[in-house]
């Protein structure tokens, strides 16, 4: 913790206790560090009482303002705070009840220091396997509830009528198979984006091509993707409907691979070099559930193989889902909300 933090911590603690004494603290709030955090939180929020939304920065403020959602800035003084980041220290009062959850699926990233999780009263994760791993690392606050971001896909909210409306609005040709490309953040050599971005349009005669990339992807890549006439660039934060629409997924190393795996459809991945950012067990899992290729030149054959036998690796995908998800029943948000309310009201 940097020294300057303590100039924030102790005045905050004093102010919180004063505000709490005179009844000026908020009952419950959601700390939103990124627009994706809010998208992840919505399936939980709808089962909770109305609360304040705390916007971390201008990016979040613009996003919330565009959606017509009221917000406040920092510092904020809630009695209960929920967040999709491992930053409980931003609310450094022991009496503040803190709940956290991952903004990405499963453990595609390494666990950080146990104190970043043990600072929460409950930290929600997607699976029991994560709970077991966390406990071995000395993290004792984790609870498996599933993955709220996918609830709408499994509770009927994203039904066929809704998906058809997206297909129509985005001009997705019903006579073509649909392939969704994704890439992780273009650092550390894990992104396969440079391998396919200049050749993507070679596939558009035969397939609908959808693209989503990491929100921190270099702007020059995003600008090029948006400029491609017959490539559909997904700029929504919730890409779940597009995962449901797609027949095949093409990726590299990111948690969205796990999200697509939930639908038990074919996956193709570019091999990535192992590094300090990769986790050996995740590399092995990706290899099991996907057809792996080295270069774009191998992609078309891999696509045709997936279309010819989409159930190849189905068993492997289902086994991976058992590791990544507590359940795929559309009720992860309800489980999280119930846990929050039970803890707060006990």
C-alpha cells in the first residue's frame, strides 16, 4: 500500500463515523470501476433493494449517464458496499460490510494476495472448484454462486425472439453460419489478434463474422475492426446474446472462452506462448475443449471440421463447465442477492 493511501484512510474513517452517527451514511451501494462491472452486477442488483451507484471515473460516469442511471462519486460512505474488484481497501472501515465478485469468469487470471479477498465479508466466485483452490491459498471468504453474467441466457430472458431481433438489427444473414472472434488484451504476447485482423475479411463471403475484443485493446486495432464493411464489431459490454447466436467461437486466452463453453458449441483457439500471465491448468483446459491452431491458414479447415461435427469435444466442454460453473440455471444472481441479504439481516 502506497504511503499516500493513509492520507485517505484515516480522514475517511473519521468522516464515515461522523456521518453514521448523524444518519448520513447510505444503506447499500455498488462501487462501479468499469462499465463491464455494472453489466455484471445487473442480475444481482434486480433482487436487491434500491441502492446508490458509485462511479469511479469519467468513463463510468459517461456510461451511466448515457443509460440514465443516477450515480455519485468518491468518496462515498455506505454501510454496505458491493463491487466487482478486489479493492475493499477503498472503504477502510471495519463496520462497512463488503461483498465482492469477479468481473471475469473462473480463474483465467491468477489469484492476487489473499488480503485482497479476505477484506470482504463474502467474495463470490463461479464454482466450487474455485472455492477449494482459494482455501488452499488462505482465502477464506469465497462462496460459489455461479456466473450472474450468463443468467439471462439460461433463465429465458434472452429468448429466440430477442436473439432474432439482434440478428435483424445487425443484419446477420440467416443463410450463413456465424463465427465470433475474440481476443484478449494485446499485451504479453497472448493476443492472437495480429494473426487474423488483416485476413478476417477473407471469410465474410462464406460466414457471418462477429468480433469482440478486450476493452483495453489498442485503439488502432479497434478502429480497423470497426472500419471493416462486412465484419460486425460488437461494441456492447454484454456480449452474451452474440455468444448465443454464434455457431463457432475463435479465440486465444481469455475468460470469454469459458463463457462460450457454457453453450457447448465448437471452439477454435490460437495457441499462445506460456508466460507469467498464463495458468498451466487453464492452458490445458483450453487445449481439451478446443481445436487448436497456430496460424490463420489453418483456420478454414478447423471451421469446416467444427461444422461437420459440432459435438466433437462436447464431453470435454461439459466437464469443463462442471469445473467453471456452480450451475448454469439462470439463478446465480438470485443466489448472490440472497446471500447478501441473509448476511446483512442476520
